[in-house]
């Protein structure tokens, strides 16, 4: 194992923590702002803006904001799209956490389609499928509970 490469990777991850936290905090605050403005009958934050912040990396803050402010929890297709973004981000996090998947993902992003990187390892697919299935079941249960 190359310790220099690991240290470089950790440094690059640490450099992303600040912007990631800021993006999630902004997404959370946007949900609170939109809810406040909804109550006061004032100009609102567009759904496109809320979903854009979630899609570019603020999905955790957006989901926490949605729950904390009880805002747009039953509005469809907004709730479905936000849940899909969250599931996509979870799957990406799982892929990036697994070394074999990380090398595959890097090869795909670099445009290499060599035999070694041609397919995602079977174990990685199982983990991603399991995570997505659990998230879907949780999402459906939350939607059913909210509608009743």
C-alpha cells in the first residue's frame, strides 16, 4: 500500500469538507427560508433552486431541512426527486468508499474502457443495490406515513 498516495487522497478529501458542509448548510437554510416565506405569503425560493442545491452536493442539508421544517414532504414530484438525489448521492458515497469501485469509477471518468476497469466489481454492485433498496423502502414508508 502506497502511504504517500493515501496521504494525498486524505488531503484532497479534507479540502472538500469545508465546501461540502457549507453547501449543506446553505441547502438547509434555503428550506427554512422558503418555509418562513410560505407562512408569511411572500416571495418564495423556487423548487428548481432547492433541488439544484441538493443535486450539487447539499442533499443531506436539504433532506434535514425538509424534515426539520416539515416543508415539501408530500408535494410530488418534488419529494420524489429529492429522494432520488439522496439515493444517488448515497450510492456514489458507497462506490467511493470501496477501493475496487473507486478505481473503476476513476477509470470511467477518465474515459478508459480497458478490460481491467470495464465492469464494476460484483461486491460493489451488491452493496449499492442493497443501499438503494433500503432507501427506496424507507422513502415509500415515509410517503405512506405522510399521506395518512
